[in-house]
C-alpha cells in the first residue's frame, strides 16, 4: 500500500509531538483503487515519509530533515522492470514507456521546478 500524504499537510497540528489522527487516501497497488483509511501517529517519535514529490516548496516547512535519494532514471527503469508488481502493465518495453511518459516526465518537472537536491539536508547516492 502507498499512502498519499497530501491530506496530512492540509491539517494544522498545534503539537508536532502529540498523537496525530487523520484519514489518508490509500492506493492499493494491485487494484490501483484509492480508498480512505484512518491513521493515528503516536508521538513523540520519528516519522519517516517517503515519496517522489515531497520536496515541493510548499511541503518543505513540514520536515525537520530532508534526505534525497539520488537514483538515476536508468537505474530506476532497471528496477521497475524487475519488480513483479509492475508486470501487470505489460512487458518490459510497455513498462519503460509508461514510466518514461508518466512518472519520469513528472519527476523531471519536479526536479526543474523545485530543485530538491539543493533543498536536501543530505544526499544519499543510490546508484
């Protein structure tokens, strides 16, 4: 399951270290359907959030530390072709086309507009 965190940011939390109760939209990676699911984040603690577009300028103030995983599009393509869950999208060429046209195009826009590498507190090379 993948959690969309955009709804978390729309709420204003007065206590960053207290429990956070929210409803998030969750995408089932098998059916590709989105449905609401209730979550409670107990504090104090460390919450690690992973996502491709988390370095958008409007989200940056909500993070204490920002780590950028520096993965080339070539490496990402190789990994996605080898993941079993992505095979539902067809053969290797179909998967490559889907990622290049949809996901990587959006990521290139994000890289240009938001410059996440410059905003990162730490860059992790992930060749």
